C-alpha cells in the first residue's frame, strides 16, 4: 500500500496568517509509520520527499511514484533511509543491506526499486540527483560526531552526521540525527535559517505522553507546532527550526537545496526572536 500527499510551498506572508489547523495542514507530517504501508509526503520545497515504511508481516516495495514523474522513484533521485525500529533489511540495486536500529542507508540515483523487510520502522528521505553515486550503509560508528551546547542551557547534545560531505559524497542530500545528554531538551538553539536549503525534522524516541514544541516561521514572526513521537515537520528555507521537549527525545534532520555546506546558515540571536 502506497499513500502520497503533496505539500506546496507557502510564503512567509501567508504563514503569518495561518491558525493552528492551517500550520499543521501545511507543515506537519503525521501518521508516517503505518503498519504494512508506505507513506510519503512529496514537498515542493526543493522537491524533498519525506516518508515512512513499516513492512509488518510482508515486504514493501517502493518503485513508481507518480508525483516523481519517472518509471522508478530513484531514476532521477537519491535517498537516505534511517531505521528507527528493530533490525531489518533493505534491498536495492541487487544488494541487501541489514540495518540495525539507528543505521542509515544511502541509495544513489538509479538504484531501482527498494524493498523493505522485517520489523524495522524506516524513515525515508529523497531529493533530486544529477548523477549516480555508490550506495553505502552507515552505522553510528561511521558518523562524524559534533558535540554542542551545555547542561546549563539545557541543550547539551551530540550531532551525528551520516550523509554529510565529511563522511561521504552525495548530490544534494544531507542527513543525520541529534541525541541529547540527560536533562537537555532544547534543539538547534540559538536558531538559524538557511535560505538556500529546506530542512525536515523527524522527532523520535519521545515518550508517547510527552511532546516537542517545534518553533518555525520568520525570526520576527515565530510560530509553533506541537509534535508527538515519530512525527515530522517541514521547515521552509526562510524559516527557523528549533524546538524544546517536555521529555527526552532524538530528532533526525535532513536538508536539500543549492549546496551541501552544513555550515551555510544565518544565525539568529536569541534576543532577536519574536
């Protein structure tokens, strides 16, 4: 079963007029992880596709997606897959990759149909590509680790960069996830924007009773969306993207756009936020 929903680009001027329902309709991605289903969001922000695959009792095959306009999804695209569930397998291009929890798989342009099997919960990200690059399975030990923040500001965290120029080459997809030290709950603060790249967040490892308040919008016109476990959110290039949890959590970040320079961002001072 394949379900695809399209999300069209929204301007800063339109966003400041939206109520809670309107914000969620345009930026919030819920119900991505349905048992026995492939669920995709085709965004018109740098043509990023965000989705989930939960094989359940039978393999799931991701191949043709009408919104992409090609016979097979990866004919003109690359893909990153994060397993947030139990150990499972992903097959593409004649190879089968055994993925443990927390592993990330990169699939290059032309890899063909993708098969998801086993008890995994697969988070899917895909962006347009201009050439084929080698598939690669990355474990936590392969990731570049960047420690940031401090306990005093409740944002002590480690950023694990997987699909990243310092780890491997891609066309435009950049992807990783962030984990926190005990007691820290703020992510990506101080906030920033990067007008040359969109971003998507997936919040996971969050207790079902807890929530993350995800902040977005123009720096002087901020808004928030309340996020539950295993829900994702779209961040337009003009928007800040940061959040705070009522309990511990992790989040996966991914970007696509003009470049793969992780440091290409415009910082926003905390005192300038409104």
